[in-house]
């Protein structure tokens, strides 16, 4: 059983599948999906995650991933690292200002740079 866990929030089924495939091919971690901020905060309250991946706009209800990141860091004194999943540079910059690590876009899933970003949190 993997000892590290990733929480993936707000991805559509296809994107969650692509992100899960990338992570499973390169790391031994558990990946848990959450569709909404309510579901995500419930999971966060019950489990520690090595990394939280947050979609820019949640597929299920159009919640803002940036709003989630802001609320998350305002609630958690010792927070798990987050990354925004977005192709938009301005959104990535906004996430950085809120406390997130530099994330990646769905267009960059096969980029070696994306793997380097993930390795920082998912390798021992």
C-alpha cells in the first residue's frame, strides 16, 4: 500500500484519468478524487496528503480553484502543498501568490518539467 497520498480536486473524468495515469506510472502513491470543495475539505480533515492538485475551475460545479486554495491556506496552519492544474500562466501566478507551489497545465502532462514538480513532493 502506498504511504503517500495525492488529493485531486475538481478534475473532469478524462483529466483525472490522465493525471492519475501520469502519477501512477512514475510514483507509488494513492490518488483520491474530490469533486467539490466540501468533499475536499472533508477528506483533508480526515487524512494527510503529500500533495493537493486543484483544478482552476471545478468540473462538477464551476467552483474556483483559486478560491479553494485561498480558503485552504487560511484554514490550515500546517498545510499540505498545493498545485494548480491550469494552462493559464496568470492563474498559475495567482495561485503562487496565494501560497501554492507552481503547478502545471493539462497540456504539460508529458513534460519532463511536470515530473520534476511532482517529484519534489512524491519521492522520498
